[in-house]
C-alpha cells in the first residue's frame, strides 16, 4: 500500500498550526523545510506505511544531510585554499 497524494498533502498541511506558532524567522525556515519535502514526493509516496509523517520526516532528514555534506565540502575547499595561501 503506497501513500496517496491526498494523504501526503494532508500530512504536510497538518503542520500549518505548528508553523503558525513559531516566531517569524523559524516560521519561514519551517515552511521552506516543508516545501522541500515536495522534492521527495515520489519517495514519500512509495513509502509503505500507515504513517505518512515517517516518510515526510525522512525526506527532511535527507535534505538536511545533503546540505551538511555540501557544507562539509565547502569547508574543505576553503581550508585547502587557506592552506595554499599560507604556504606561499
């Protein structure tokens, strides 16, 4: 049993009250995080679970992990550039 579009949309929409209770900066970040879940819509839909939140949370974790890896690569490049300048 895969999740239907409606179940996924309902789950994502159900977090609106949580977002509304956040401060302005956090609210914008949270809404962007939820918006990015749509990038993983096919994977969320394929999740065989009666709990759509699990797949939504996994998509959020995946997006965050991608960002962490990108930041780690950027820091590595900056360190290499800094080390190269110090050697000259």
